[in-house]
C-alpha cells in the first residue's frame, strides 16, 4: 500500500486544479459568454473517476481477475482524457467557442492534467522509496 502524498505536493496539485477550473470559468464568462468550456472542464474532472472505481483492492481474493477491471478502467480514463482536448477542437471548428476561449481551455486542461501527474508521480516515488 502506498504512503500518503506529502502536503507540499498535495497543495501544489490543489492549486493547479483550482487554477485550471478558474481558467475554464474565465473562458465561459469573460471571453466567450457561453457554457461550452464548462463541458470541456467536466471531461477533465470526470477522467480520474474510473481509476477509483476500477483500481485493484488489496483485500481482494481474486487478484487474477482484477486485471480486466484495471484494463477497462485505463481505457475509460484514456477516453475521457482525450475527449477534453478533442471536444475543444470540435467546438472551435463548429464556431461554438472562439479562439481565445479555446486557448484558455487548453491551458486550463493542462493545469488539471499537471495536477494529476504531480500526485501520481509522488505516489510512485513513495512506492520506490525516494
């Protein structure tokens, strides 16, 4: 079982998530006056949920059968993770959002992805022993 993430990494990840959400809200209100960038933000925030639903548990007695759930969970995470930037491009192509809103949405998504990366990397470093 991995050790908890230290407070500095957790604080940095929380700031990145908040900053990404603020950028998406700014894309909605100030730049574009539509709600479509919030749909993009929802894709980024829904993406980690299959990890919690399909992650292997330590108390399971059917450890060989957990690999199928992990594979499905990883596929769904990838699907939602790719849907964020792709939905931005589709909305931009159909002129539902303008260019500055798309750029701000990409930046906000980058901050959310960076926050997930920070937490995941710190957990992997704890497992290795760094």
